């Protein structure tokens, strides 16, 4: 095994695994930094329950990238957009810019000072925009 492929001893095990996965994919990056945003799959049960008990808010999709798996919701009553993960989109259509949505919020760890949009449902599709369903292949971009 060459020196650049040997397993580092001072790096936490999950990061070593990420390094190996990225190296396997031919990526020039050496490390994968964990995202501060929590997906539905990694969210704790208690956090999910608190989010479900919160009020439903209204907003508009500012942007959403199906290939990257995230986007931004512009709340109706605030200027700062909220992050939304692909796992928190409910319904059969992929959100597009201008779609009106309803959502709930969930705190973003570790400080829980910011929130992200969860349980996002499209309430009105943007007119004049071609919408695709989740079961259709993603268009090449």
C-alpha cells in the first residue's frame, strides 16, 4: 500500500470511511465534512415530534436542485430563506422555483439557533413551469 493510500491514524473513523468512499469515486477531495443540516433519516424521533407539533407556515420555493438534494424556501413572513432537504419534500412533484408550499420548521444543530424547513408540501404549482414527478428520471443539467 502506498503512503498516500494508507489509513491516517489521527482522523476519526467515520471521516476515514468517508475519505475511502470519496477516493473510490475518483474524487480529488480527501475528506467529506459532515453537513450541519439534518435529513429526515438522521433526525431524532423527539426532534421530528416537536416539528410536527409546530405550526404550518407558508412560503415559496426560491430554488431547488433535485441532483444536489436540497433547496431553499422563502418564508411569506421573513426575508431569510430556509434550507430544505430532499427527504423533507412530501408529495408527488419535484419542487420548482415559484411553487407555493406549506412547511414546518425544525432547529439546526448544534446550537439550534437557525431552523430548516421540514414536512414541505406543495400547495400551488407555479404557473408556466414544467413540473416532473419523483418517479420520472432526473433531466440532465
